[in-house]
């Protein structure tokens, strides 16, 4: 544990923070940290399975539940400076008696000059009862900085007596960003056991292991995809911009050392069914990095501070698997209710503020792709420069884009042929979005199969076009509102104007 981390925890204790909630999974690391501070302090540990435990030897002292334990030790602070180390007791923090006992100890520590007892709750799950909210300080163990990761890799390779090129260390160190010391050593051991050395190929192993952390958390979803940038019909401005950023992600270490800012992300605003979600998948494919989706609804918890703790954990997980694409679909729905009244909206507002702060201050290789239809429900500060590298507006596809979309879907299903009259189709599909056009192709192929034909004709496609209601007719008012909102904001068009194509 870094000396600075030990000093920060010690300063919290010295400044009479009565309950310190240490959000961490590795009890050994936390025990070592507490031991460095508790030189002349009495440490008493509670373990849910064993009851009271000797902090130094970990030997069971006597069996008891948490309530009995707190009643037995609550007056120890009058006799000695005492640390009460409570491990994995988050499940007990909804018990009114436990809350009352913790509050009694906290108030003694704050207001009685003859009393010194600090409660240290150690758990990976953060649960903060409303009654204790003002007494608890959440203490997060900082993740290793890039210089510390370099040091960990060098120490590991030196201990094994293996030589690793400096460029390799620089390269894989970026992939380790966001992991804790335990996880880094674990993966280094696995890499060495697998190949007997450490090299650039181990980046894929690191990525595979990182994906395990995401799957186990349940906070984020790893999205598997086959889509590429070539599956997007049109949106040339957006694709050109992404291809420039892809060159940075392909050479991250060199780009960072050269002084290039790591791309933060984009927000794609526009019509439903026009390729926003497809672009998120194609971005991850182009950058050759994982795609993870953040569902804000999954983060909402029933206890005070639980939702914010879940958001903090989800963002940490995104950092842990970085470089990655973090996709937030329909972000205006994710943060619905901001600024409204009621506790639910208050929580959403705090989550939104927490996410904004992270976006503004993040210095990692998480590339955000946020998609939205109706941005009129989002606060203006969310759209300003600094949050995202660029904002793009995706309009209904123009004629040339519709032709490309039709060709892409026909070729994907091996049904494209030269006899199809693209110009006639373009004229008849004005106001169709990408999803409408895909539905036309699917319907045509199905009908052709049922009729026993082998080739698709323009007439077959035209029949499906006439049977399909376009988004322009079904969502006329919503489309008008989206265009009106976008016209008031400076947003870059994702497409090249048709007249210049």
C-alpha cells in the first residue's frame, strides 16, 4: 500500500472521522494498512462467521453476533485508543439496534474528550443507512498510477530474472490501467505461466481477464458484435472522424508520449433507427477494443448512497477494462427526471452529477459513445465541449445513403444484383430510416422465398416499400421536435450534404 494512502487514512482518523467505510475486497491489503497506523492502538476485529477475532493472529476469541460484539467493546474507547474493524457487515446495517450502537460509538468519539474509538467498516459493498450518513466517510483505495504499474511490472520481471523490452512494458502498462495491485500480479503470473515470458501478445490475455471482472460484477454488460464500419451506410463525416481517432487507439503509448490527448468520446444525437447503436458497435470494432454497455437502471439501489456507490463501481470497472468503448444508449432516458422533485429524481440527479464529474476529470482510455434521440430533456451543461470530443447529428438518410444502406443489406444476404434499379428505390423511400430499409429487404427476401423465386427484382422491393410505413409518417411529430431542438445547438452533421456527394 502506498505511503500516501496510509497517510490519508491516518489523517481521517486523527481528525475524528468516527466511522470510516473502506470500500475494498482485499482484506489483507487493508489489514496491512491499518497495522501501519495502529502502532499503539488496540485493534478489535469482528468477523461475521467467527465473531470476535484477534486482529494480529486472526484467531477466534469468542463467538457472538455484531450487536453483542458492539455492546461488549463500545466502552473500550474510554480505556484505550481503539479501532473497531468490522468486516463484511453491510448486511447488518439495516438493523435499527446496530445503527443505534454505531451511532452511540460515533457520538462518543466526536463529543467525549475521554473517548477514542474509530469504527472501520471493510467491505466491497457500500451500504450507508440514512441515520448514519453524516457520521460515515467512504474511503476508496486509489488504483495504481501508470508509474506504479511500470514499477510493479519491473519488480515482477526482476524477481523472475526475465528480460522485457521497455516498449513492451510501456505498452502493457496502459492495458493494466484501472486494475489494482492484486489483479495486476495475478495476470502477470498467469501470463508468465502461460508462455514463460512477458510480451505484447499478453495484451489479449489482460483483456480476457478484465472481461471476467465485468461479467462477475453485473454492473456493466459486455456486448458481443460482428458489425464493422463498413456496415454503416453513409455518415461519412462521422466515419472519417472515428477513423482518425482509431489511429490514436492503435498507437496509444506512442500517441500519449507524443502529447496527443486521449480521445474522450462522442455523443450521437438524432433519429431513431438511423445507425446510432450500429455506430457504437462499429466504433469498438474499428478501435479493436471491447464494447461495454452501461445501464443506469441497474445501478439504482434501495439504501442511501448505494446507487452512487454502484455508479462509482461501474465507472471503475469501465476503467479496469480500458481501453474500451463505454456505450450509454438513449442517455436521455437513463437520466430522466433530473431536476424534478422526489427522492427517486434526487438520486438520478446525483448520479448524473457524478457521471458528469467523471467525464470531465477522467484521464483514462475509456471512450464514451452516448446516443440520444430527444436531447431537450438533458441539461445544457451536458452538451458543452469538454464532456465529449464531438457531438454529431444523425438525420434521416439522404438518397445516396439510402442506396448504400439497401446495397449493404442485400449484399449481406447475398441477394444484390445489377438489375436492381437503385434510382427508382431512392425516390420511393424518401423519409425511410435505416431500420425501415432493413425491414424492406427482410420482407422482400421472405416473400421471394415463399414464392419459390431465386432472384430479387426491383418490383419485389417496390412492393415491400409500399407495404412499409416509414418513420417519417409514424413519428412525424417526434421527428419535427428532434429537428427543432437540434437546430438551436451547434452540432456537427454526421453526413456529407447530398449535393456534394
